[in-house]
C-alpha cells in the first residue's frame, strides 16, 4: 500500500485598493477591489504523520485553521498529518496573509485527504474566512484583479462582481516602512466599531469608479486609465478611514511616500488595506526597476522594504509529491 502523498500549496499575496462600505446597514458591507501579486508568496506543506503536527512559523495559526477545517468535515475524525509553513510574507503589512494561510491549510488538507474539490465559498467557510472583504478569498482561487460586491447579513462570502486577468508586463513596486504595521485583530475590529459609517453617496461613487473605470481599463490594458482610476479609488476609500489614519493614508510617512512616488511620474499609487505597504503600478519592468532605484536613493536613513512584483493571474498552486514515509 502506497503511503499518503505530500501536498505543497503555494499562494500569492493580495493588494487591496479599498473598501466600498462599512457601518451603513442600508447597503452591502465591505466589498471592494484588489489584485493578486506573485511575491512575496506563501508556501505550505502537508505530509503524513501519526497525529496533527505543525512546523515553521505561526504554528498556533496552522493548528487553529486545521482544527477548524476538521470541525467542518463529516468523514474525518482525526488529523494524521504534519502541516508546515515553509515561506510566508511579512504579517500585518496589508498583504492579506491571514486569508491566504487559512485557505492554503484548507486546500492542503482537502488534497491530502483526497476530498472532492469544493467551491471558493465552501473553502472559505471551512476555515472561517471572508468575514469582511472577499478579494483575497477569490484571489486565492482565481488570481488576477478581483472586484466583489460586499456582503448582505445572510451571506457568508461577498458575491464576486468580476475577475480580470492583468497584463503580464505590468509591475507593482511595493514599498513598506519596516517599523510600521497595519491594524489587525482586536484593534482592527475596534477601529471599525469606532469609525463613522461610509456615506451612501461615497459608496455609490466608489462603485462607479470600479464599474466605469477600473474594470474597463484592466480589460483593455489601459495603463494610464487604470493607474488614475486606482489612485482616485484608493484616495476616496482611504479618506473614509481618516479619523483613524489622519488622512487617506495611514500616517504622515505613508502620505509623504505616496506624494513622493507621484512626483516621480508614477500616477497609480495607493495603500494596501491598513498598510504599511504602499504600491506603485508600473507599465514595465524597466520602469519598475527605475522607480525602485530612485526610491532607494531617496530613502536616506529611513528603512523601507522595497520589492517588485508581477500580477498573479493563476491563484494558488497545488503540487503533489511522493511521501518520504
């Protein structure tokens, strides 16, 4: 009898351009638009073991996701596998790591136990994801640019508006101050509890930018149109968080960084989620290389992480290998 296989799940990271709404019960909650990028990526391995074992960073999260998955399946009573995180992006930097980690665990376990493929909504429910935005959830499965509607109270995951494959030659320059992190966990929930609701008129305007500008520009690979639309969307969506952030971006350093990048001629600039990652959309690798070089030379004594990524149009990848046991 052959031993169980070893399953490897590789997942992209997520840039979130902004939410459509929160706090207003008369409209769908959260929603928004964002894009999946090929790096920094997450890599997870599931292999045979006598009982549930975890290894690598974030073992408590791995165990929690695996246990929640087990609670939501009916035909497995005990996990006999090792779940190991071998590569992970920086946490709390606006890259959607929590969602990608949980969905990677669910995908790895589904594959390891040879369970039939489930839809993205069932996958998210099995590990308790999709409570707010579903950009990273759909992006895990589909890759590309994701626009989603926002949730009604009875919905577990926000419905998808559209997924668009991004041009392969475009690049995203990621710039993140090393000593700042975005809100997360209880602090993030407290922020949503304290923020004033998004005005319905603002939600309407944000929806209009997605439907009339962002999606058409992505479909037609209109770089300048896409850049301007994403900047306008991010500024308006970010302004809804001004009572917490002090403006459209999370603090004066990030605000200055956005202004500096735009002064260098790159118009499509924004903050991913709560930050601190700032993204700049470039039309080519050469433009991205030039921007990254300029930013490094201007950084002086400030410490930034700077990376160049491409859009990921595939979503998570699953590889099955023979077990060592």
